[in-house]
C-alpha cells in the first residue's frame, strides 16, 4: 500500500511539472477551505478529529495547503492489564499538492508534507502527553456540486520521525472555493 501511494503521489507531481514551466498554467490562483472529519488509526488505537484546511491552487495542477485538526473521539487500549485512554490533542501540517483534473467538477490529487501531532494518554488518575513530527503523504479526490461547493475524500499516511509508529488517516469533508 505504501508503494502504491508513493507511486500515485510521484505520478501526480510528475504530471504537474510541465504545468509549473508555463506561467499560464499557474493562473488563475484560487483559494479554498475544507471542514470535515478524520479517522486516524495508530496501531490498535482508533482516534477521531475535526479537521480544517486552507489552501491555494495555482492554475490546474499545483497548490499548497495547511491543515489543523482537534481530537473529538478517544479510544481505550489495554497496556499490561491497565486501561489507557488515548486522545489526539491537536495536529498541524503543511502540504504541497499535485492535481489531476478529470472534469471541470472532479479532481484527483496527491499531497506530500510535514506535520506535528500531539497525543495525550490517561490511566489510573495520571496522564502524559507527547508530540511527534511526521512526513505525510497521501491521495484523494474531490467533486464540486456547483462553482463553489464540493465534497472531498482522502487518505494520508503519517510516518513519524524518531519512532516506528505510523498513522493511517482517512478524511471526508465539505470544501468551498473562495
């Protein structure tokens, strides 16, 4: 799966390179925002978050976006016979995005970026929080119902630095062009 996502991201960004060479392809610049729900799976922990993004798309093929998320669903895991509650405190990331337009209303995209996530664990009246930096990459699609409003679905893999932990994040949301 990791190889497939890396291949898709590389393909989308490769398709965007000729567009970067043409100044016409970089205009017009459009701005957008999304609001949605993300489900993150980290080993046996399944967490949920409300997720927002702001982005700029430069022409048809390339863009950048920033992402913020706040945890809304926690999970419990058993560690050495003790129940530990785990919750995502917050997450932030920035991405470069390559788009493959399928029609005036539909796009596929690949994105690569860098982020930070903070997680809190609580058990037996004590708690601890830790954060981790990650390289993130993923693919998705979006469909616009009219000129401004659409839906977006994506998958993003978070490969945490200095850790063997990874997160698989599936997200669905409303997107609006400004």
